[in-house]
C-alpha cells in the first residue's frame, strides 16, 4: 500500500469515527458528564489522527484539505 493510500484510509476512518461520535452527542439524551466524555473522545480522535499523520506517515504540513504530497511533482524535480 502506498503512502497516499494509507493517508486516505486513515482520513476516511477518522472522519467516520468523528461523525459517529458527533451523532451520539447530538441525537442521544445523556447527562452532562457523559457529553464531556464524548467531547474528550473527539479530542482524542483528532489528536491521535494528527499524531499518526505526522509521526507514522511523515506528513509535515497540510494546506486546506490536501494532506498528500504530489508524487508526480517529486519525480519531475528528481529528473530535472
């Protein structure tokens, strides 16, 4: 699996988990202490996603919604 495929896969699953957690937060009646736990889960999910992207996949920066480096551009620079 290429690096770009790994980035797309982790982004897909992280976004799905965030949507499920937000769905629980907004559509289920719960006490206030339980909603704080849900907010902590969302924070942990986003923090873990950022950590995994930077440490495991080597993504240094991102611009907008683009996390993936342009691999064609890197090949073009190496050929020049």
